[in-house]
C-alpha cells in the first residue's frame, strides 16, 4: 500500500468552495480573511489533513526557520539543561531546532552539518568549546548567523556568549580562605576548553596573589569517573589538600564520593569542595555542593533573541561579545557557607 500523497492547497480550496488565495490568506498570520471563509477553510483542512508547507514558504522568503544546535557531551546534566532551554526558546520564536552531535570524529559531523546547510538552515548555535573551529568557519562561509557559547573563536560575525569564569574562580579562593583553608587544589579534566582553563588559571592566580600554592591535577574527560580518579591522585599524597575546586559539578560529585567512601574523609569538616555549573545533582542532600550557577535561561534567551533580529548591513563584520556572571550557590560543602 503506497504512502499518502501530500494534500495541496488547491484541494482545500475546492472542498471549501473558495479560491486558492483565500486558503493562503487563512494560513498567513495577520492576513485579511472573513470569519466564514476561515471557518470553511479550516474545516476542509482538518478533513483532508492539510498542513502548510512552512519550509517552502520559508525558502520563498529566503528563510527556513531552522537553527542547528551543534553540541558535544549531550548527556551531561548542564548540557542537557542548556539544550532544553534553547529548544524551548526557539520553539517560542517559531523556529525549528536541528541537533548535530559532535562527539564522534569520523566525518559524520561534517556530513550532518552540510546536510543541514542544504536544508537552508538559517543559523547555528555552538554550545561548547569542544567542536572544532572549522565547523564555525563553515557555518559563516555558508551565510549562517552564528552564536558561540563558551568559546574563544576570534573571527568576526558571530555573537559570542561567555561566562566570566576567571573571576568566578577567584571568588572560590576567597570562599576557601574564609573557611580557614590554606592547602588548595584544582581538579580539572584534560578537555582543555576555554572555560575550563579560565577557571583553572583564575583559581591559581587568585591563590598565588594571597601567597598560597595550588595543587593542580587533570585527568580524562569532564565526568564523574574522572573526579574519582582525581581524588585518588590528590588524596594519596603525603600532604593532602584541605580545599578542592572542581572545574565542573560532575567532577566534584565523583571527587566527593571517592573522598568519603574510599578515604573516609568528612566534608566539609576535613575537606571543603566547590564545583561549577549548579546541575540538579549539586543540590541533592548527598552532595549539598557549593557551586557556581550558569545563567542558562538568560544565555538561551539572549541567543534566540539575537537570531530573531533582522540582520543589519554590517552583519558579518561585527564583533559582538557578551559576558555573564556566574552566581555562587552556597551549600554545605564549604565550612561557614
């Protein structure tokens, strides 16, 4: 049995007893059409199963409404929250989100992006510092509007949205020192993204400004298991740290579990811990993690509003950059919080 063909607007017009243009006006927001004509057209469309071909309409306007979300580490809590907020904002703006997962390096990313471009995607949002810079360059060459989140690309044209990670890391040092900590450590992954490295550099600089040394360890990917390994490395040293700033909350969760269950260390009495991202797990009673909250809703709203604006003649030559502050969420993993 063959598949059902798409219903054409002309079929709706014939069933409703109106002109083809009346059908078009009925489905065009703000167009003039009588209440009776609208009723007849909508009833005919419902019976026939007619839907407006928005892609065709968009191509006539040279807009498809498609926005690519180019992302790595889709399953991590912070990334999934950001994806959820972006897709909601895009839907509210009448746009369609197309997800491109960049975790693999076998050419599938390039093929997926080129396919999206063939579908005339209007714009792309790159959600982290991991996807290769060549992806951003391809988007710009193909005339897309581009938003870069937590990246350090220096080409003109995109809207760049970053956090002040360096400054936040300095506040983590202040929090530890106020808690009476003097042997500080920074636990990082080997991902080396701009945001992760800014947190590390900011923490080390702020500590050294107070005359304190910092133990720095990096391992693996930015996840729970890496946090466990980092705890094993740091907590088996002759001189253990009394405070650890983990580059992400996932690292912190792994670090805290290893500290408690493998080394029987009490948090925060013997060891203060802070993280970054304020994922849902950070507020769970088993972690009660002091952390820095990323302004996810504000970032998503800013990105989608910028993409929804009409580009100016200078678009493509602009150098637009916004920097948001991460607010400290005080919980019980630091003494005196």
